């Protein structure tokens, strides 16, 4: 079950407005949506680059996951999301191969997509999201 | 000057073979090239996911940049590469807007592409590569 493309790259930033300005000014990209995801304690800003979105993440809570990530590792890429068909089957496949799951079943993420996370300890250190792709 | 797509995502890993196995087994991707880039002191392995390549990076030298990255931050995403036209002009544009450049002019990277890096202190913490896209 191959992913069709990289759905998005999530980037943890300290200041959403500064980071938006960078992508708009330097790469002439347009931020098309800013959205608060209360459950993840983040404000997110989205850009499109070909098939992939850049998703900037600013924490809304010092105890939130993005705040803790920045504390530990500094600003930078927080996760990569692969677009897949049949996300529930993909999760079962990963679990069968000994991958530790953060989400054992899909849940709703930003932009209303079904998503789930794999644990970085099983993935050579990358927090990997899989994301149902409705368009394939 | 918009990038056309994310050319690749560079991921720093401790063990190239383990990481290759993960992407092959879990996502059914095929590693199509393994290449040593002596100048960067890395062995690299490539996969295609839609428009984007996953480039795994294993250090060949404890003093190399990928080794130092892992020491400081752990395994994980090391850089993102944006495909652009006219890379030299893009570099001048970034410099004019106050971005600190690692490479003030393009040089050869993996797979023979012209590349240059922007410094993470100017980019909200992400090591960004720009990469001449011959196909656009």
C-alpha cells in the first residue's frame, strides 16, 4: 500500500506570523488558511507547494506537544504526513510489522482529514502521520 | 519565484539499512539508489513518493554534519529541498531579503543537481535547500 504523495510537512515554529512572512516573501507562496486545532493546542498556517502542503505549527499552550518539541529540539520539522488509501488497513499493516502506533485507529486532524500517527521510536526518529487521501 | 514542488526531504538516520527496511516494508516503497556523497560525509538512499523523494542520510564520519545533527537533535528530518527555477536568482532574492545563506552560489549535490542551502537561523529553524529543477 504505497503512499501517493507527501500530503504535508508539519513545521514547529515559535512565531506563526514571522514564519508566514518568510514563506511568502522568500518563496512567493500564499498562506491560504490559518486554523486553530484545539485538541493539538496549535495554530496552523497552510501553504501549497506542488502536491504537498507546508503546515506551520505554533503552540497555543506551554504544555502542548509543539511547545515541548521546541523545548527539546528547537524549531524545525515536527512531522511528515504520507497520503494513503484505506488508512485503517495501513495502520493494521504497520502494527503487524511491529510498528508502535500513537493512534491505533484513525481520528480527525486539521482540514477534516482522517489521520493517525506512528511513533518515532519505530520509524528512525521521524514522527510520521498517515493521512487518508480522498482524491486517489 | 515559487517552488514547483518539494524536491526531497532529507532524513538523518543512524542505520541506513534499518531505515530502508522500514520504508520498504511499511510503505511498500522501493529504494532506487544508494549513493555516497563524500563531500557531505554521508551515504544516502532514495525513494520516490509522488513528486518528492525521501533521502535517507547516514553519516560516514563522526565529525560529519549528519553525525553532529544526530548528536544534538536525535534522528529525524535534517532538511527540506524546494525545487526552483533559476537557483542563482533565487539565492540573490533571498539574500536581498536578509536571509543568511550557507552557499552564496550554487554547488553540486546528490544526483548531480545544482543546490544551495539557506541558514536555519533565517528560516524559523528549518535547514532549507533549494534545488534547480531541470524539469520545469
